[in-house]
C-alpha cells in the first residue's frame, strides 16, 4: 500500500476508534484491539504475521511497565484509605497558611495527585475545600478550580499515576522513571502558576449561591479528620512516595558516578523502578499497620487491581496499535518524508494527544494511545526516530508533550469534568467557563513550557 493510502487509512482508523469510544461507548480496550486488527488487514499485512504482531505488541507492554503501574496504584489507594492523603493536605495548609486558600488548594492537589487519581483526589480533598470556605469565607469556585488544577497537573505529568508511567514505558524510559518524574515536576511548575492566576481571576468573577455552597458542606474540617481516627505521621504519609524517588535517585547517581562492585550492584538493584516502587509498597504496608488497618490490605489490593486492570489492558492494546502501525509501513513512509513531518517536532505528539483527549474524554487513554503510536526513542522503526527525538531527554520531553495534550480539554465527555462541577455545584455552562477553560490554559502552558525546554535541552 502506498504511503498516502497508509496515512489516509491511519487517520480513518483513529477517527473510527474515537467514534467507537465516545459515541458507541465501546470500551477503549476493545476499540483499540478492533482498530489494530482492522488496520492490519487493510494495510495488507500477511495474515500469518498478524497474530504474532498482536501478541508481541500486547506482551511487550506488560513486560516493560505492568508491575510498576500496579505498585504505583497500590500506593495511591493506601494513601487515600488511611487518611495519609489528608495528612499531606493538612501539612500543605499549615505550611501555606489559610490566608491564601487558592494557593493552599493548588499545592495540596498537586501533592496528593502524584499517587492518587485526580477524580478520587478531588472527592477526598473536597471536604477540606468546603471547610476552608466555611471557616475563612474563601470563594468556593476559585478554590475548586485551584484544587482541580493541582490534582490534574500531577495526574498527567508525574509518575506513579498510570498515564505517565505507561507513556514512559512506551517511549523507552521505563528504566528511568526518575527522569520522567523530574521533568514532570519542572513542566508542572509553570502550569501550576497559570492555574493559580486563573483561579484567582475566577474567584473575582464567578460565585455560587450560599444555599448551593452550603448544601455540599456536610462536615467541618475537624470532623473530617476524626472520621479517620488519628491521622498518620508526616513521615509515614510521605514515605510511600518519597522512598521510591529517593532510591531511584540513588540508582541514577550510582550510574552517573560509575560506582562498581557490590555497592554499585545493590544501588542499581534498589534504584530499578520495579524494586523502588516495591519499597514504596512496603512502606504502604507499614502505614496500614500503623493505622490499624492491616486486615484491610487484601481488600485494598483487590480494589486497586479492579481499577488498574482496565488501565493495563488499555496500555497493552495501545502497544498492539503501535506495533501494527510500525509493521504496516507507516513509520517508513514518515521517515521518507521526515523533512516535512519533523518540522512539527515536539508539537506532533501534543496534537495527537489533544485530539484524542478532546474527542473521547479520558486523559489516560489519550496518553497511552499517543505514546504507543510514537514508539521507542531508540528504535529505528518508530515515529520518535522519524521526528528526530532519539535521546532520553527527548523521550522525556515527548512524554510531557503527550501529557500536555491529554489536558486539552476536559468537557462533558470527561468524568473529571462532572466530578468537579457536581461537587462545586456549578452549572454545565459554568463548568465550561471554569474546568474546560482551566484545562485548555494548562495544556497550552504545558506544551509551551515543553517547547522552551526542548530549545534548551535538545
């Protein structure tokens, strides 16, 4: 099949996949697998090769990143259920102070959003936002926007949330999550600043009635804390997140310094993302024991696996699509015309991710699918190679560009949109002026930050 025909088939396949997910409500896993198989058949790949292509694409994803996603999700669930997420939020409030409610909610959301899904993070932290409003008369809309922005920034940019972890694995950085964490932290800073100023603006221009606001205030901040009993210590609350980062950092430093022998072997072992996050899980178990909830560990694990299962399958199905795209000859055609497509550079994955996000609603699906399409930075048959993004730094920036695109935009087909608007008692029209506009500003700020970094680092 000619190159132009391949591109047309690819575009049609993506459109059909989006239509299946957003309109027919087909599960993304089935939509991705169906699209992959159809594209393989249309691209005239040999029937004898298709089963192996599907198997390779599926299994390679599990092998590279599956365990890491599971461990990261377990850590997040434990932090949420033990009240450690609230402890982290409490530490932020005490540090920032109650005179800056938008800033407090923004940072609180950003910290808690690193291990916890933004949807559940908003539900967990929303009573704190409500109690702040009741205590210091903070604008509930402004603080909701700030909380939403903080959660969303870390949710898409910073592992161990599944989206950026899966993207890191798909582009070849599964072994260097520390680089992705560091890059995500850097890129999220200007995004947070933009979110803060937008939240301050909204605080001055939009209000909800006192009746509506009071309707969702069901408990004071102190009552909220009491329902968990005694909150964990600050160290135990931080340890499941901080310890994996610490060991990954030590592993990276060991490699940079060229430490050899038994010490180097040990530090490289502990710094491997799988082992580092396993250590985080161990500290999560200690946190459960300290909270008197060790008997709930089995149920929490089962609950987590039910949540993570679909994400793993979607990730693996995205790997199948990426493998089919490669074997169909699409990447070869892009390489032949690299002088044209390479001009898009880092904006190329951003555009694909933004289209997928806006069309089907899920940031995680948009991130995983786009990263799978881009392929490994060190593979000569990948889109990354065709775009000239062939270093680890370029791969990390690509993950950030994909994440920025996966923010644009949250609207009526996104569950997070409805979580934020319903818990804030906003009308859908107000939701578009707040949540949708916020995510647009965050996405644009994110890709501009990535582009500036690419000019400096690449």
